[in-house]
C-alpha cells in the first residue's frame, strides 16, 4: 500500500477466546497519545465495527488466519506510513517515545531485543525463552518493531510470511518446536535469515519492554496486579 503519512504506529489486534485485544489496543493508543499527542495510530484488525475515528487515525481490516499470530506479516502491506513502529496491543506506554524515531533510523528494520522487569532491571530469566536458547536464536521481542519502506523491510516480512506458511518444514529443523509458531519465534528465525546485525540494534541500545510475567518479576502467582504496586489513572 502506498504510504499516505510519513510516520506512525500500527497496532494489530485480533481477539482471542479469552482476551479482548481490540480493547487493549484502545488503551494502548490512549496512553501513547497522552505522552505523544501528535502520534498517528493505525488499527489493523478483523473486526468491522472496531474503528473509532476519534481515537485511531487510520483503520485497516484483515481476513484473519486460523493461527492469529500468522496475521503479523500483513502489517507491512497495510501500514499507511513510510516509517512505521508496530506495537503489540497488550502494552502501555508510560513515557514519551518520540525519540525512538531518531534511534531506529540507523536501520531499515529494527526488532527490539531483551526485556526488563517491573524494577527496571534487565532480565536474565530464561524461563519463557527456553525455545530461543535451545535453538540458539536471537532474543528478539516483536512487541516493538520498526521499519521504513525499503527492500530490506520487504525481505524481512516476506521471510516472516514464509515461516508462518511453511511452519511444518521449519519446525523439522528446530528443537522442541511448538505445534503453531508464535510471532517472537518467527521473528527470531527471520532475524537469523536477514542477519542479526541487519535488523537489531547493538546490545544495550533501543527500547525494551517491561515484561510483567511471573518468573521475570519473581512473583508467587501469574497475576502481577495482586503482588506489585500499581495505580489506575484513566486516560480520557
């Protein structure tokens, strides 16, 4: 799709049986625009009634895949921006992020790496990354992904699509593969194909997500809201 704006954020939201990712995308967009009022946001979803023109600047509808993760490659074709940052729907933005654009422009594609815990510490916990480690894959998180319109970006998302569509063949090469691939796993394999130095920034550079999962935050249960201090200030 020909770009109609220079830069902006896309959020892919396809609801699952137990989670309303479209509602998550609304909350994420409110937090993003609270800290970055001029940010342009495009919602990409399968729901025909999810568009809110008072919140989203652009809206694109897709036909969903059986594996919801496998919709991910479509963001490259549907983004209305020349430069795009893709954000996972179930996140919050807690500070200004406009400086990301300047940092990311060192690459045609940037996939974030590593994560932090609630205390802001770089996490070395590998509980959720055993598959990555077993297969010697790069520690990428698709939750924050940048690209600009380029041949490199096209090749990266072509690889993402190919891995999803040919997972039966790829998983024969891997140790302990899941029956259906997740986006992080597919991005990790695509990163190997493209070259880690091509689509990631050097270690320690670039944003990382704060991952709220149990083992990363040394919690006793899966529900972090019952153990960590937090405050709900609704964004309007």
